[in-house]
């Protein structure tokens, strides 16, 4: 199994669906870590999971070619 990294870009992402799957895997990993911890660390992992989920959400939307 390939080790997950916190980078949003990976040379292993051959297409957008692989990137999306990696973002979701990162969210799942953060949730698992949250389940093993307590207090502030747990809250931090949950926040990180939410950020990866949001990134996956954004990555899954078609690009409009403009900012904003």
C-alpha cells in the first residue's frame, strides 16, 4: 500500500478521479486518527478531515476556467 502524504498534488495521480479518491482517502485517514485520540488532537484531526472533504468536493466540480 502506498503511503498517503498531505500534499494536494501527487505524481501518482494519473487523472482527476485518482486525485479525488486520494483526497477522500486522506479524509478517511484523518477520521481514523481522530477516533484514536482525545481532546484537541481529536478536534484537529476532525478539522483536517473536513478540509480534505471540502477539497474533494471542489475537485469533483467541473472547472469554469475562472476564479471566484
